[in-house]
């Protein structure tokens, strides 16, 4: 059996130290095959927040892949946001969209953040044509017998949580990914877990959201998802801090 720990929205700068320690202890004790981080490592994309995030991820001692969240774009420095938005990720560059060598599983990144949008709230999701085409190509190139998990920050469609993603192009992206053969889309952003199956053109694709390890909880206490894979089947278990 393959076990993945799917974690999101740690928000260093507003992290919950108890939750961070709890998750780290579980990783060291249970040694999952990989950790998937679906964005918002930081609160304000400050250098010291990225440094703390990098130290924490490295301390886990497991294969890690990281997606970028909207809070990981420079918040106050507009020049950096538009021209060098990921410069402060250098300490994490070996983890960003890192391919994971897990038999029977393909992890495909999908960018849902945007430096600029034609709406007031730039924190919401956006799937560009270019980003979608890149992800579709990776899904289609994956081995036919592999499970294909797409990882991004924003839920492509709403998952019934208090917080919304309002991802532009999300519904069309979900349909295209399902038709290409994706089995699940792993996301964060809303700080509450969910696992919802969607039937698209006769294919089932699951939209799976992780909670948060930050102080910015919503309906659920600090949590993450454990995904257990056996053969061609997988199940999600929400692990909540007592």
C-alpha cells in the first residue's frame, strides 16, 4: 500500500506551532511514501517565512512536492509580484513541482495562481489556457495503468466549504482533466477538507481538498489528508489534531 500525506495552507508567519509539530511527528513516526503540499506555505511571502517553511519541509525527511499558493506571491511589493514572483522560493526550488518516483502514480502540477486578474480579489483561482494545456499534456503522457493525481492550490469547483475559491476556468479545466484521464485533483486554499466525486462524460474524478495547519482555521481543527492507495483504488482519510 502507498500512503501520501496531503497537507496545505501552513501559512508560516501565521502557523500553528502545535499543529506543525504534530504533523512532523506523524511523518517521522509513520514514514509516508511522500508529502504533497498544495500551496500557501507562507502568510505574506516574506523571506523569513520561506526560510522557515524550507527548514520545516526538509526536516520531514520524506519526498516532498510543493505547489504555489496565492499567499506565496509577494503581497506588498508589486514589482516583485509582477516580475520576480517566485524569487523567494529559491530555498524551496528543488521541491516545487518535484516529480515523485512512486510506482503506479503520476503527480501532475496545475498552476491556479495569477499575478493579476480583472477582478478585485486576486486571491481567487484562475486556470489559464497555457497552464491547462501543460497539465493535460502531462496527464496524457503518463502510463496508462497509473493513477493520475493533479495537484493545485485552488479547488477547481466549489466543495461546499465556508470559504470559496471562485476559480475562473475551473469547471472547464476539471472536465478537460477528467476526459484526459485524471483520477483526482488535490487542492487547498479553503482551509477545510473535502472529498467529492464528480461524474464527467462517464468518468469519475474526485476533487480532494486538505485543511490547514495554521491558526486560520474555519470549520475544522488543524488537519491534513492521508491518501491510501492500493492497486487502482484509493481512499482519503482526514487526520485531525485532537
